């Protein structure tokens, strides 16, 4: 669980607390001096007993907690945790570099992936918005998050190998994260053979993703033996290290489908996963706590917890 402060500048008001402590004890000391001028000590002892200091410390504690609650309410405090929800946004990021033409999946990695994505969209509830990105040496946005799945299917079918060489996983991660706005839990399903060799490093992208509270599930496509592209006779193997790092660093899962059937099963599994990064805005609750504490303080001061 993590706590996030949206408007951090308001945290400066916590500097009021030392001033509050000083004023409290100064007033307490000054009030006692005034009382000594005409005090009936026996009467004071019978009325207050030995608990005067404890009572006044309790009042101070209530005031401090009230100030902390008010300041945290002003900052727009959110609590993040991993919880179960079907209400989330997801971006599908698909590798469209030339290595995706390898034929260890039939008819090739790219076409097998597109087929699995279409099945994924068929399993999506209407409460989920889905975006689509393809990438090679750069990232291309096909669709911002939407629940118009028929339009998305057309975009998936239209994905082709990009002419720009290389595979830039880092830019794909950042582009996908930037497409996910709002308070809904954010998920990226990134599919690649893992051979990142150009552009933004995975490590730099992860630094950015961590601040964005985005969970990335990665799917490694490619057999351990590697796949051959018939036209050029070149072989391309799966590089799992980067994909495992991305998933583990963002709270996601790494999937390793070994054939077309398990690839489809992987997307189906991601569709029903319920664990997402969830945020709760607790500002209103903190404000109510602060007001309740101030009422308690007023009640105590008005009755037996007067400073003597």
C-alpha cells in the first residue's frame, strides 16, 4: 500500500504543528501563573486530582491530529493498493518489428498475435476501455482507450510490420502509459520477442512507469529454438530478460506461451485477471475526521478539560 499526495505544496502547513505545541504549553504555563495569584490549592486538588497535565496533553494530541488530517485533506490524499476490480483501462501494445515475421508461430508471430488479440477483445466487458499501440523503432497509436471493440478489431487487423527498424520497448511503455489517464486502474498488455535494441532504455521507461501507477503484463512470443523468416533465412530467438524485468517492476505478470493455442489462452487469462493497482481518494474522510476532532476538542474544553 502506498500514500500519494496530489498537491504536495500544502504539506508545508504541517509546520504549524511546532508552533501549536509551543503556544499550547506557553498558554498552559501562563494560565497557571495567573491562577496562583488567587488559588485555593485544596479546592483545585479536589476538583482536578493529579490529571491536569494528562488532560491538557490529550487536548494537544487532538489538535495535532486534526491539523494533520486537515492538511492531508487539502493535499488530495490517495491510498494505492492492489485490489480486485473489473473497472479498469488497458492498452494493448504489440511488437510490429521485422522479427515478428518469424514463423515459429503459424503463420507467423504477428498474425498469431493479432488472432489472439481479437479473441481478447471478444472477452472484454463493456466497462473496460481498451487502447491499441504497435511499435518497432517508434510507437504508433492506433486507438485511444475505448469500448468500441468492433472499431478496435478493425485496427488490430490493420496492424502491419513497420518499416522503421529496431525494437523500442521503452518508448512503447511510455506511450502506452501516457494513454491511460484518470482514476481508473491502469493496465498495459505488452507483447514482444523482447529484443529491445533502440531508443529509450527499459530502465528509464520503468522509472517513468513507476510514477504513473501502471501495471504491465508482458507476453514473450517466440519459441526457445527461435523462429526463421523464410524470405531472408534469418533466425530470431525470444529475449525474456527485459520482459520479465518490466512485469516484475510494475506488479504485472510475465507470460510465456509456447504455441498458438497457449497464446490465445494467455490473452484470455489477462482478460479475467482482477488484481489491479487501485486508488482511493481519502480527502473527504480526512476532512470529516478533522471536523469531528475539533468538535470533540470543543466539547472537552467546554466541560471538564479546561486548562487550569
